[in-house]
């Protein structure tokens, strides 16, 4: 079967699904109606569905007509807490919630792929699993499915993201680091209060906090290898009681981003040493809390890199491929890639000629819907080509 033609045939369905889910967004861990709607679509196609009593999202399973491996295709389904300002006729009907990151498009593309794969399932070697994942925007929604054993027996997983800052319908299917890890931290500095006119009688938590912030940046620029991308950002600082009181406490929160799995193993202990020693030198104490969230998304499996790129070229020719700078944003798809080999790509949504110019997470974000059927085709083509190649050896 010609997958490109099949995707074009289902174009109206795919667009209708995108608009349906766009109008009814649900936040992370709240995707009850979204899950139910996807379940209904898959069951109407004759696809077996697994849901979870304590978690939203689901997995559909398509068993091919021939023995072979198991490949999983993933789409995330949650929305963001944002007031939509697109003016679209199918804009959000759920106040304060919006599909501002394109997950409505991901749902629609994977539902389109499901239709295509069901039409050709007799020719599929092995099994295709369709993961509609809850709570990606929480940074750790994917963890549940890994711990639940949903990826046990899966030979490879493929995911992609529609992206607002490069042209539709081009695709970025590149090797190496694509998105950074996301670890977050909290620093509590405790000093001694005194009158603002007599700072020597106290230990200033604000000064200690400021010194810690600067020393963290010095670590990035002078201890870290400059060839290794590293971001250490302090995003909030809360301190002090009054303009003329030496602060006895300062609380800071921030984030660490890197593509290096090796650096990530030790970065917390290195930062903690700087934080505590800086505070101590200024007569204060510091407490450091470090929370690990998704690791980096790295396309480091040559076979999957080849399958993904060849699938796109097979469908749309070399001209469909483009390059995109790697991102220091994060993606909890990384949890899946730590469990099984995976590949993660991007498909463009930008089209200035249609007035579609806003980036992901903007309250005016929307997409060029001409990209949707191509994304569905890529999902299906990757699954077919991966399973065929594994069987052929």
C-alpha cells in the first residue's frame, strides 16, 4: 500500500481530529475526556486498547499479519494552562486551558497513522503499539508507563514534535542530542538577622545568595568544558523581611540543562559543594535540594536514525528534510529512550503566508495543518520500515 496516498486520503479526518482536540484541551494528569475520545476512535477502527485505572492516556495495539518485532509510536495528549488568543473558530472551549504546544496535532497525526496501519496490517511484520501519553508538560508523565512495564518487549520507540519556528511541512530527523535534560533545584540560605545599619552583627543571607548565583555561573564558564552545553539558571529569589533588616533567609529555585549523560551523574554534587562552601564563607548555612527530571533526548542509534530519515525521503523526497538547532528545552520522551532504543524528530508548523508565525507555548500558537497528514504518514512509514528491516535482518 502507498502510505503517502493513504495519508492524503485521510487528510480530512486528521484535520478534524486536530480541531476536535484543540477545542477541548485538558491539563496534565487531567486528560479524562481526551483519553475517552481517543479510546473511542481506536476502538471504532478495531484496535485493542489498554487503559489504566489510576492514570490517563492509553495504548492501542495493532497486531500485524506476520511475525516480527514490536515498535511503539508515541504522541503526548496534555495541554497548557494558558488563555488562548488565536481567534480560531475551533479555539479552546475550556477556559484557561490551551493546546499551545501542539499536542492536539500529535494526537491527530497518530490517529491518522492508526488508520493507515490498520489498512495494511496484514502486511506488517510484528506489532505496532500506539502510545497516547498523559502529562508530558509535567516533565515526568512518561515515568508511569515505564514503571508500569508498558515498554517491556518493545524493540524501538518513535516520537516527534510539531514545531512552530521552522517551515511546514519540513522535517528535522537528525542524529545526536536534540533536547536537553531538565533537572531542577532549590537552595535555602540561612543567616542571622540584624539591623540594616549594622550588618556586621548579622550574617546576610541576601549577600550569600547573590554570591552563590555568581559562583554557579563561574562554574558554568570556568569549570565546565566549554564544548559541553550547560545551563544553570536561577529563576526565583525570595528573601528578606524589610528594607532595614539584614535578611536571615533566602530561597532560590532554578534549573540545570545539559546534553551530557556523564556530567549529569555528578553535577548535583559539584553544585552542592559550591553552594555550601560559599554560604559558609559568609557565615551562613545552605541547604540544597536537587530533583532529577527528564534526561537528554539523544538520537544515538544509527539504525533508527537511518530508518527515520529514509522513511521521510521515501515519502516526500530529500527536499522534505531540513536541519534544526538542538534545543535546551526538555522532553520526557527521554524516559522511554532510557528503557528502549528510540528516535525523536520534529515537523515544521510555521507558514508566514498563512499568518502562522507564533512559537510553541505562545497564547497565539497554531499550525499549518498541511503538515498533519505528512506526520501521520511518517509515523506509519517508520513503523513499517523498522519492522520490515528487523525481519530481513
